[in-house]
C-alpha cells in the first residue's frame, strides 16, 4: 500500500479526536498507521478504510520500543507523526502515591521522546518537509489543582516541542496543538448546566473539526515550527 501524500503515524486513534483525525487523514489521501491501547469499533472502521492498526501500551517502555520496530518494518519513510495518545487521570489523595505522575510521564513524555528520536530517520527519508505534532492541553502552562501530574506532563510535552523543533529543523517541523474543551462528556454537560464549567468567549463544544483544521494547517504550512497553537475558544484571554 502506498500513498502520494505519504504515511502518517497517529497514536491513540481508537476514539474521539484521534479517531476523527485518523479518518480525516485517510480521506485526505494519506496512508495511516494508527495505534490503540484498547480495541474499539472505531479501530475496526479504520482498518476497513485501509489503515494499518497496531495495539500498543504507550505507558510501557517495552511496548513503545516494540511499536517503533513495527513501524520500521511497515514503512521506509514517514510524512508525519501525530502524538494524540493521552490519559486524563486526577492526582491521588495519597501524597506518597506517584502512580498518576509515573503513568502520565511515560505516556505524555517518554513515548513521544522515544518515538521521535527513533523514527527521525523515517521522517528524514520523506522527500519533502516532514512533521511532528504533539497534542497538549490548555491547562499545560496554566496548571490544575486536581490534575497537576496531567498538566505538568503536558507542559513537558510542550517543552519537547520546542527542543525537537530546534534539533530537527529544517527537515522536520515540530509543533503542538493545545485544545480546551472540544467534545463534552456527560460530566462536562452537567458542569455547564450548573455553571461550574469555565465557558470560553467563543462558547463550548466546537466539535472535532476545529482540531483537524489546525492539524491540516500545520501539515500544509512550510514555515511554522516550534509553536503551540491554542484551540481554546479564547480561554487564553481570561
């Protein structure tokens, strides 16, 4: 299987934003390698649409390294790597429990670190400019009193964005996208009804396409690297 537009590796593609963007990449003509932790109907859909799907636990070093070798065996070059895999885990009430931080560090920082460094050769083999895109979060630099480990590791990922952008220019552009609330869960809807959810100036729940538009912009603009693009409805104005 080949594609004129090249091969894109996207992590965490079993649901929500990852699944939506994997669909859109396929529709746009890219060859897609999609990773998932837990199987879903969305993964079956991607496979039927032509994606290569790989199960990987990106909070385990051995699984990350195995994924890297699998990707190397599938393709000789990469147009882009999109780090979408993420975990939303609150801090523990036990002050000596470091499990949330250890888990999220591996998922948000170690996995991108190892994948970017190990697959740089495939990005370099792509005949045109290649891309790395990190999905971070509005709270990465703002912090969160209940999700400090989450915010800290997403902030670390934003720092890696700038470091890898310096390291890999001009062959590979490295950018981040920092969303606020894109799709509401039930608890978000309840919080909105109770007026306990921060509402951005542009309103709530824009839908997945705003992330695809941002991703597409990054992939098609040859002069943007080392940036974090906020997609937060104006929350950064508050």
